């Protein structure tokens, strides 16, 4: 029997994925563009065996409850179908995050699970197939197959919706992302529920969709031209627009807390003081700040005047998924 093992790094979208055209297949309404980071990753091992009588899912060494296991089982079913297997699995997953700050990501988790489980059943998927599979677990996971910059092309079917790497002549090596952890509690509205509510009810959603193609174009051009300011500006604009849509949802909601707004204002202030840096936010109150690596220390020094050291986590560009298969005793 084979054990599949994978390590996948999380990614942060610079141009956000926000909204699904198909809930079941996880086809997005718009393309998105991300940077894979080195600071947060998931390692997952999977074995399938005729000895097992049910799927078992361990996360950080803890056996998970039925609800969490059922989600993993549903995803494993996709892989079992592909491999024509009916074996149950043992899934052992570990999240590596620098602090217990609620930063574990579905992107790294589902990409690692896709990689490890497909390897354990002897499917040798290429990157595109792996991206499509990871997408079925969590949309953003489709981008974690690749290191550096990736764009998830929305497509219009299971076959045509996958991420691709973006050639960048190593521009990502010039960048840092500083996470400001303002809250370590469970988020109130999951990204899945939040984006669905927004698509279905927000009067601002059409405005979001209308400008994504231009924003993607700007981001791609900024990467090609190694233009940090242009990339930062469009990153911040994309996040603000995405978060704007939630205010017009019914019922309305926001992921911003008072602390998030304080960080956003500080970023604007730092820019006024001559330090080029730009923020982005996802489906929670933490703020991520994009800065050139040469200015990372200056940014962290400024942030340290306002936040405790353990609230600040610095990340750089990370690698793509790594998958290994080894034979183990049945
Ligand atoms: C705000 O990929 O977590 O982080 O596809 O429902 O699993 P599902 O959602 P998920 O959503 C990520 C949303 C986001 C923006 C982004 O990563 O592009």
C-alpha cells in the first residue's frame, strides 16, 4: 500500500476571488491572481487501506469530529471516483503557522489533501489536473499548486477552470508580506457563505465583476514590468472593492474590525511618510501588507510602535506543492 504525502503553501490573492458561478464544481465568477507564501503551509499524509472501516481525519494530531471528517470524505470521494477505488482513508494533516492566530488556510489544506490523496491512490496528476482537483475542495486551493504568482482562470466547466503560473522573472523575490494579526477568533461569516450571500443579494456585486478584468490586466502588467507601486495600488483597490460588496449584501456584513481599520489607516499614513506599502484583507479581520523586501525592516519597525511583536508575521514568496509517495506496510 502507498502513503501519499504533500506539503502545500498558502497563497494570498492580490486580485480576489469573490463569488461562484457553480457551487458544486466551485467555478468562480471571476479570475483571481495570487502570491504563494513561505510562512504558512500544510503537510498531509494519506493512506487508503481495506483494513479501514471508515475515513479518519487527524488535524494537528487530533482526531476530528464527524462534521469535519464528512467534508474530507466528500472530497476524497472525488479522488476515489477518479481512481475507481472504494477504500477508506486515514488522513493526517498538520498546519504550520507561526502562531496560533487563526491563520490556518483552506488553500494550503485542500491543496495538500488533493496532492497526498491522489498520490496515495496512484493517480499521477499533472499540475493542471491537480489544480482542478484542489479547486473542488476550496477555490483558492487551485492557486496553491504553484509557487510565486498564479492566476486562476475561471473557465466555464470542470475541465477549463484551473490556475496557471505567471512568469515573473523572479519579481516575487523582491516582495514581502507582513501579516498584522488583529484578532485570533473564529471568523463570523465563512468566505464560502459570505461570497454566496454577496453574489445573491449585493447591489454592488455587478460593480465588482465589471472591474475585475481591468484590475487583472493591471496586475499582470505590473508583474511583467516589476512595477511595485502599480501592483500595490491594484492589490489594495481589489481588496477594497471586494469588501465593499459585503456592505450592500442582505443582510449586510463586514470582515473589518476597528483594529483592521486602524491598520489600514496606518498603511496610508506610512505611505504619506514615504514608505511604499499596500494592504489587502480576506474573509477575516487580519490585514496583510505588501511591501518591497528592501523596505520590510522599515515597515516592521513602524508597525512595532503600534503592535506587539507576536502580532506581526513576515512572509516571502513560497514554492509550489511538493508531493511524495512511498510504499508502506499494509
Ligand atoms: C477572500 O477559497 O476559501 O480569500 O471556494 O468556498 O472554499 P471556497 O472559498 P475560499 O475563498 C477565498 C476568498 C478570499 C479571496 C481569495 O483567496 O481569492
